[in-house]
């Protein structure tokens, strides 16, 4: 099985270098495709100076799903993996995913993260939604057989966040399972102290509403799930206000952003569902355009001579 590894990146030169070092050490036979957003930190020069990258694709767009789709277009393998630029693969990663892809069309694995005082690794996340069994995956550690990726038509470029979760819904709708392989492990190489994450509430709920409506339509369960998420976040924000960790205007601002996000997501999800009535449910996938790259450096031919 010929493996291509797509690594999207944006202003992450040093972490990307660590990720590429891990691929060179533990997946030396894989084709490596780096897709670089408009980075301003010298990423292009660093990648071009390496001899273990096969293709460098330069983009003008900053959206992760555009980068993923550009990588799909550039990759030549019959198996395509996606690796986050800040993830490092561990020994056995490539062999584990290739062995598992013989039987399963999609495979994912754990991410080991350094936290204050130790390490943690995630576990598989599964949900049953509208009588559909959905297995979520980390978009920075997943591999597809080419036929499954083609049926999926890549990632939905409408989404600025939640592209991997949307793909999980669509895979389930297409009848593809996602296998969990413990040996397909990556590590997040920088430490985290558990600090507060800045969240774009509007896009969080816009993406949530969009992918649920697009994939399932306007069903009661879709409304319940969306409102349950919103209620939970509203309660959490209200508690922050009561503890003095936030101000009341923050709660009102969050509520407004959530409402706007849900409204726009529902509207755009209905439009997307009408535009692609097939099980693929991807009106802005790989096949819809061919102008993502502004430049491409391909060293595959020169390396084969």
C-alpha cells in the first residue's frame, strides 16, 4: 500500500519541522505533502531546504479544509493520511495504519498530549444520531483508503471549524466505518498548562448547526442537540459571571453570538443540503474547484531519477 501523508500548516515552522522529523524517522517510505497557508514565518524556505518532503503546495487561503483538499489533490498514494503540523508520529504509526487499512476504509488513533504534571491520551468518541452510528476522529491523525476519500469528496470548505466532525457524519451516511487503532499514536510535542482557550462562539454554533442540518435535515433531534449544547455553554458562562470570572456583558455577548451562529448555520445547512442531495453531502468538496494552489513544488520526479 502506497501511503501519502498530508500535513497542512500555517505559521508553525518549528513545530512542523519536528513533525517532519518524526515522519522521516518512523515513516521513511511515505510520500510527504506539506500544504502551507500564507505563512509569514519562513515555513516555505524551511520546507524547500529539506530532502524528505515530496510536494510543497502553497495556498492563499487560511482555511484548514481548503488545505486538506489541496493535499488530497496533490497526493498520489492509494492511502492518504492527515497529520497535524504540531503532531509527531510515534514508532509503528505507519505500519499500524497501513495494516488496518487493508480491512477498514478509515482508521484513526490516539493523541498523546503533554499536560502540566504528566501526559494524557484521548479515547474513541462515538455517538448515535438520527439512527446513524457516528465515530468521530481527530483530523490531525486519520488515514483513508483512496476510494473512501473519493466518495467523501474530501472536506467541506464552507466550514472554518469542525470539518473533521462533519466528515465523520458523512462517512457514516455513506456506510463507512472508522476503525480505532491504538498503535496509530501521535504526540502533541508542546506542553499545555490548561489555560483558557479563546473560543469563537458564533463559528462554533454556526458549524454545529450547519453540519447537523446539512446531514440530517430539520429533525427534532437536530434542534434538541443544538439547543442542549447552547444551554450547557450558557450555564457555564453564567457560572463564570457569578464567580466574578467574567462580566454580565460577556454573557450577553456570548448569547448573541450563539444565536447568530445557530441561525446562520441552520440557513446555510439547508442550502447545502439542497445543493448536494447525494449521500456525500459535500457541495464544496475537492471536485468543486481546481484553483486552490498558488504555487506547487514537486520533487517526486527528480527524486525518482
